[in-house]
C-alpha cells in the first residue's frame, strides 16, 4: 500500500468519526428521541462489526480441489463459526464487548479444533 493511500484513509476515518460524533449536537432533540433512531443506534455497532468481519473472510485461496484438511478451509470455517457465535451472543446479551471477546476466543478455539481433529 502506498503511504498516500494510508494517509487518505486515516483522514477519511477521522472525518467520518468527527461527523458522527458531532451530528447529534446539530440534530433537534425531538428527532433524536424517535423510535427508528433508537433502533438504528442499537443495531449499528453490530452491523459495522459484521461488515468488517465479512470483508475480512479469507476465501481467495480456496478452489474446487481444496480438501477438508487444508488450512485455508479451516480458517474460513473458523471465521464463519466465530461470526455466527458473535451474532448469537450479541442477540442474547446486547453487549458488543462481550461479543467481540467471544468472537476472538471462538476463532482461536475453532482453528485449534479444526487443525487437531480434521487434519
């Protein structure tokens, strides 16, 4: 990656963060109390986390001849399993931090399980 791309991406993320933090101060209070905005606020962190995880799935090295014992397939299965577990835990607990910790533990546990029991 070029350094100009990283600088641009950093400034873009900073701008988005600033706008999302400053926007509630600019929106009238009655609009902030609407039910649809509360539902959006509740689901937004999970949505962002799921999008980040989906974009990081490693399926590029897979082909029709990839065997069940391949490390690439083990990684993809562990990522999908961890994502499903994160969604389940977040649905039950509504705690983003707990869901992230469970996801990290799940991906490591699933990778270990697939490596030791599938090949």
